[in-house]
């Protein structure tokens, strides 16, 4: 059976003191007290049964045993440092696993992935689309896109996109017998709903329209399906700004009229706090923020404001 190695703290204290030939300078490097370094070195000497330093009036002097110990301890730390640098270099250029909702994946992320892979060819992006909120501190996922309020206490969170809600339809519905040039013509078009019809209720209240029959219209359980139906001319949906951005900028959808409602939830990029500054995670986060800013610029050019007031 191999002998148990001395404690790492004792070896670090010895290596720093040996390199500087000073307990004080070694302590300053390690951000501990001089007494702590002296105590660790004494404990190491007692454990080995060897004298590693001679305490002279003018300072420390390494014994022959101390010189030999310094050589292999420094070599061991250099190897550890090089090994971890290599591990992190490979990790930063390797697989990046992102957890995202199916709606956000299909309407926002997937259409622009090619731009990310072209910019960062060494990062192998893996997308996991699910409504489940994975435990980022325990599962093998690097970061996630979360939709909710700014309340992620155990995670590093960066705001990606605030949300607004407004009618969207195919440009074709702006023409014809009942063109959607005014909200009064909504009565002649199919409303596209999500599971709950409450978004249209809120919008009609804000628009000051009374007596609308909201019991009719196609109901979808996913926002991306409602947006796709609207783009194909099947009716009018309420689009959320981030999800509808690509279709609006590409003119597959238009906003026929307001009002534009602020909503409580927004999109956030979240990851464990201890990994927030890893290069591959930072690269993906910064790229997403640039993409979101480009969306904002494009939507504002179309007259679709980015409201920040939450109700």
C-alpha cells in the first residue's frame, strides 16, 4: 500500500517559502499569515522527520533535504498547473451543452445557429430542448435559456430579451375584403390562441374593444405553432417579441396595429456561478446578446418598440 501524501496546503506553503527563502514573502503570495506558513512547514518537517530549512539570522536556507524536496514539489505543481491548463483549453474548445425550451429553440435559436458555428468552429454545440428546468449545478449542462422573472438566486443570470405582446399576421392579411389595417376588422379573421385565451382577453381590454367573441379560433399548446400558423395566413396570433423577431424582420409576419403590451416574464441566460466566465460559456452568452441586440435594432426599425415597463 502506498504511503499517504502530505497535506497539499503544507506542500504549497513549503514551495512558496522555498522559492522566496522567506516565510513572510511566501505568506504574502498565498494570502495567509506568516505564522500559518511557518506552522505548515513545521508540520511537514515533523511528518517527514526531516529538516527542510535552517533558520539563520539573515533568513532561511534550504537544507540538502529541502533542496531535493523543492525540486520534485515544484515539478509536481508545474505538472498539475500544465495539466489543468490543458484540461480547460480542451474544455473551452469542446462540447457546449445548452438547455432551452422547444419554443425558443425553434423560433429563436435554431434559425441562427449557423452564425454561431461559423464564428466559433471549435465549439461543438449540443442543444437539449425541453420544458423541464434542469439542475445546472448537478446535471451535465453548461447553461440554459430560462423564461421567467429575474429570480435565479443560485445561478449567474444575464437578461437576454424583455417581452412584449402584440398582434401578428401574414402580410397577405393586410389586403383583401377585410384588410387588417384597423383592429375593427379582427372580427372577420380567425384568432389563434395558446392553451389559455387570457392573452387575447388582456389585449382586447387594452385596445378598448368590447364584445369580441374570444371563444372561437384555433388553439395551440406551443407558441411556435401559433406563430407558424399566423405566418402561413391562417389567422392572427399574439406574438411575443423575442419569438416573433426573426419572422417579423424577414417580413413573414407583420404587426398590423397595436397596442403593444408589456409582460412580466423575460428571457435570461443562466449558468452556474462558478463557470460563468469560462471562455466557451462567455462566447455563447456574448453571441446571444449580440443577436438579441440585432433583433431589437431590426424591430425598432419596423416601429415595434421594446417596452421595459412590466405589468
